[in-house]
C-alpha cells in the first residue's frame, strides 16, 4: 500500500521525463496489443455501431452539466 501518493507521483513524473521515447518499441507494443485483442475477439468489431446509443446518452448527460463551480 502506498502511504505517500504525492511522493510516488512526483517520482513517476521524474522517471518519465528522463526516459526517451522509442518509436519502434512503441509500435511493437501497439501491434502486440492489437494482436492480443484480435485473439480475444475484441477486434474486428462485428457491429461497428454497437454501443453508440449509450455513448450518445453519456455525452449528452456530461455536456448538459453546468461548468460553473
């Protein structure tokens, strides 16, 4: 259990700032994740519009909330 979340968060940010991005490594990760999603049956979508109604209702609810504090 993390007792000092702020210290951990600042450490993570410092490490991320020091790391250099590696495009080829990132592409390999994305391709591996896509292959796993295909194997699990998540892609390709059977019905591309499935769940669209739910997304629209959520967007309407979020957009209708007043932004004043």
